[in-house]
């Protein structure tokens, strides 16, 4: 059972992560507007087919950068295909994560982990690594799917691991569909 909780969404299912219906329910601009400013460096961890990466690249402007990071090269290729030849092409850096680590250096102003932390088998290690990537005044938005995926107990455990890694919870909420926390 635990193995299924850590299953990564396959590239073949990318269409379900990037649907018009999802954009209506989870509008990336509405969700991210309170956190993103022009010129920021942003990490979209578990970027999938770019549902958030592309709007983030638009929001950070020409002086900002978005690191679209994913475990699967196929997901990164989907984002590359969508942005190739556009003004967003030079704002997005692509990074393929290793199986056991993100493998980035440098600092970012904002981290987004949307519906992906439950897929990580070593949450403690993930949060320790993320803590090293976030600027001193940076923010980290963690959102997990509530229905059929992540129980309250599991989300509380996730937050406990984040706090142990040095993050502070500045906001914590739930909706019908998801759990979320803003960390710094």
C-alpha cells in the first residue's frame, strides 16, 4: 500500500494534469498571484507538463526565471514543446531530478510543490534539500490532493517533516479538494 502512495504520475497521464477543466478549477494565476512578483527565481518542483511552470514564467517577467524540475524527462519534454520559440522559452530552465534528490544548487525566491510531495518516498530528505534552496525571505507553497490521496494524518506527517527540516508554517488551510500550507 505505501508503495502506491509514492507512485509518480506517469507521462502518459500528463493530459489529465493539463486539462481545460483543471484550469477552470485550479486557475494558476489566481493561486500564485499572492506570491509571485516580477524578477523572482522560482522552482516548480514536480512540474509535470507545465500546468504551473508556464503561468509562472509569464508572471516572473523577462528578468525572472522558473526552474521546471521533474523526475521524468518526458514531462520536461512536454513543457519544452509548449514553450519552444515563445518569449517564455528563455525564462524556463529545465532540470531533471535524480531518483533520490533534486540535485540543484543556488537559491530561489519561491518554491511550488503542487500535488507531488505525497509521491516522494523520503519526505525528510526532500524538505532538507528544499530548505537549502530557498532564499532567507523566500516562501514555499505546499499543496496536496485531499480526496483519495492524502489523509489528514498523512498531511500532518508531511508538515511535521517540513518543520523538522527548518521550515516554519505561516499559513495552513484545507478545501474540499486539497490541503495546503505556506512555509518559510
